[in-house]
């Protein structure tokens, strides 16, 4: 985690910081520690800081990928841009009183929200119908009802299907590693080639712009 942020954790929060495991744990640690240092930053300023470090990650990817992709991981670890960006994202969620875990699950409840079909959802009787949980098994594959099939299915966001799956709260990923594993199981190698990687970069910038637009329109004052 960013040295700047971790240095701001006071003694009374250090034990919680040390054992933070889930995304909610991280937010609690930041709420007790780092947020006291950054309390005077508004949401827009926090997002600018996030964008600054996200740009650092993009710089590393452009420099090392794809010809020196084998060196990219070590470069990201040494540069610390990625954990710095993550720390500012968590601070923003704390500042706005959002659960990063909850808002991510609301969009991706174990499925791709753009290609999930009614046939993929057990016991779907309506927009808010409850979903029967598959029995847990070893690993994270049981969290998914279906892999992404955007390449072969019509791509359209269906809020009724997504709402029907949000109730599966007992299978929500909690740690950063579990979220990574879920997205890997969901999208597999769909994003593995260079052309798709460039597309994802543009998509990421688009999402950053949408968040910035909402912050500007809402003019959040905390």
C-alpha cells in the first residue's frame, strides 16, 4: 500500500490495518486512519489524485506491454502507482460512505451484466425474484452462474436480471484476491490479446470520465 497513506495510520488503528483482509476491512482501516489526514479533501480532489496514479499505471503498461510484458509485474510493484491508485479509490469510497464491495457486486453479481440470459438464472420469475444458490464447492467457480459470452450473445445491459442476482449475498467475493479470481473466472482469456488490452485501457478511461462527470454534477459537499 502507498507509503504516504500507510504512514498516516495512527497507533489506535495499526492493529486493524495489519489484519485487514476484506475490502470492507480496508475501508474500516482507512476510515480510522488515513481519512483523518485527508478529511479536508473533497471528492473531486480525491478523484484527481486517483487519476494521477492511474496515469502512472498506464505509463508502465505502455512502456512494458506487450514486448516486455514479463517485466511489467516487477515494474508495477517497484513504482507503487497501482497501490497508490487503489488507496485513493478506497479513500473516495470512505469519503462518500460507499462500500466498494457492495457497489461492485451491484454491477457484477457473479455474472457479466451485458450478456446474462434468463436461462442462466435459476428460479427467475421476475425482476426481483430470489435466486437459489448453487452448492459451494472448492474454489471460486461456484460463485458464477455462467461465463461471459458477449462474443456470441446480443450485448445489452438488463437491470432486471442483475437485480435478481444481487440477493446472492452469501457468495459475494470479499477479499481483493477473491474479486480478481471471480473476474478471471468470469471473463477468462477474453481480454488476453494486445488489441483487447488497448480496448480495456480506453474503457477504463471512459469509466473514469463517467465518475468525474457524476462528481461534478452532484457537486458533493461533505
